[in-house]
């Protein structure tokens, strides 16, 4: 699957992964390395939205070695963390933000970060996020995105709210089965 996901993203496609988000995690370091090739001052270039604080921590752990090797700053924003500390960390500059949808949206609305340089946007477990009532937050973030590559993972890609969200913002989209 590695070459097909990255190949589709490199070709400019938005990608919907029909499967567990864990199946995408093995590819995230390679995808981040491609779309965020070096450290730069200022705004983030990758935004990864998760369904839980635990998932945020798991992804951050997976990207830790890549971040160290490439001298990238990776910041986590979780619902249980101190929002002022998280906002200050983002203000100091970061290349990759990994966060829960609710906290990421709160920080964005507080001008905690600028989405103008985002090159890669991922929504993991999107069907579950829709069931949790996060479509409004996802819509607000998607409306602010510049032209970038998008990866959405979902077990139920036929979920009505997910299809509506995807059609509104990310058409056409290539579907990949895992």
C-alpha cells in the first residue's frame, strides 16, 4: 500500500482510505518526509486530525524519530492538555500539528496557528468523528485550507455525513482499500 498512497498524493490526488486508521500510520513518516522536507520558520505544513488523545500520542510517537532526523518540530494538541501551553508551543513555530479535532479548532479560532502553508491534511477515523458530531469543526478547518494534499481514513466510507463533507471539499477523491 505504501507506494500507492504516496504515489496518489504526489500526483495531486485527495485520497480516501477505506480501512482502519492504523493501516495508514505506517506510511505517515514517509508522507510527512515528502510534504514537509525540512524545518522552516513559521506556519505548520502538515495537520493530522485524530479521534482521541491516545491516537494523537501514538502518531506523535511514530513521528518522533523522523522529526529528530529531519529536525522537524511536531506538536500535539489534545483535549486534556493545557490549552495556553499548547497555543504558546504552536506560536513558537511548528512543522507538524497532530491533534484532536475539537482542540485543534479551538486553537485555530484563537489564532494559535496559520493554515496558509499547509501542504498535507489528514483526517483519521473520519466516520467516527462524524458520528461524534465533529462535522462542523472539520468543515470550518477545511474551509480555511489552502490547496494541499488530503488523506481521509474511515471504516465506513459510505457514512452520509462523511460523503457530504468529502464531496463539499475534496472532489475528486481516489479511494484506496486496505
